[in-house]
């Protein structure tokens, strides 16, 4: 499981959208998405973009 922190770049597992975590509260992250939309998402639906990049190299 990824440990996600404020400031991390994340990928939304349902559609691959990328964003930056602005806040974490009660198992949800407030994410600023690449299209400048902001939403609260469950941490289970997010993956660290850092992990995503390292897996693509394999």
C-alpha cells in the first residue's frame, strides 16, 4: 500500500488522472487535479505517481 502525504503527486486509479494532494482527512485526500478541478477522494482510489513511474520502468 502506498503511503500518501500532503504534496504528493497521485494518480486516480479509475481514469489515470493526475493531481497533487492538498490535504488528508479521515481516509480521504483533497486533490488538485491537472485540469485545476479539486475534489475529495478516498485514499484507496489513489496511487502515488512516484510508484506509478517506477513500475513503468520495469
